[in-house]
């Protein structure tokens, strides 16, 4: 699978859950969103070898 994050492309050659991908990239599921096409994925969803996904940092603001 191809994973785009902050302008970099990472490739993985096996299927894994979204939470495993975030762990491999050392990212917190609370502060990132994984998108496949136009679908936001949950931590428990499986990513297949042929998938192309984007990892987006979720930023929230306060007062």
C-alpha cells in the first residue's frame, strides 16, 4: 500500500489495520485521520496491499 503523509510516501507490502499503520508511523490515533479516497477510516478498518491512503494531522484550536 502507498501511504502519503506530510509530502512523503511510505510503502508497505502487507495488509494491516489502520491502528497498526499509525503505530508504524509513530502517530497518535487521536491526532490523525486516515483517508482512503473520500472515506475517513476508523482504527479497526483493514488496509489492503493495493490501497492508497493519506494520513492527515487533525488540528483543533482553542481560545
